């Protein structure tokens, strides 16, 4: 009977150590995923900024003769930027 209790305690200790090791591994993996997520979020923001800059440049390239159309494009871009900012804040 005493031997059985010792075996069960040994098994419990081994199971505890295995779970502890797994928890540490999962915490490290979670931290790595968080860092990747942050990197990707920054990359997305930068790419969106580049797209907005390109759209703005395209609006100005429409030419001075068609300034009304350029103004409309700029207004749409401003509204889109405002919408993106409100989405990022919310």
C-alpha cells in the first residue's frame, strides 16, 4: 500500500513537471505570436499609408485642367483616412 502511494506521488510529480514545461513552452510561443502580430500590424499600417500617399499622388497627377475631379478624389481620400482612423481608435 505504501509503495502504491509512493508510485502515485511520483507519477503526479512527473505529470506536474511535464505540464509545467508545456506551460512555459506555450507562454514563449504566445509571446512570439504577439510580437509577430505587432510586426504585421505595423507593416499593414505602413502599407496603408503608402497606398494613401499613392492615391493622393494619383489625384494630383490628374492634372490642373481637371482640378474639380482632383478635388473630389482628395475629398474621398480624406474621408477614407478619417474612417480608417476611427476604425483604429474603436
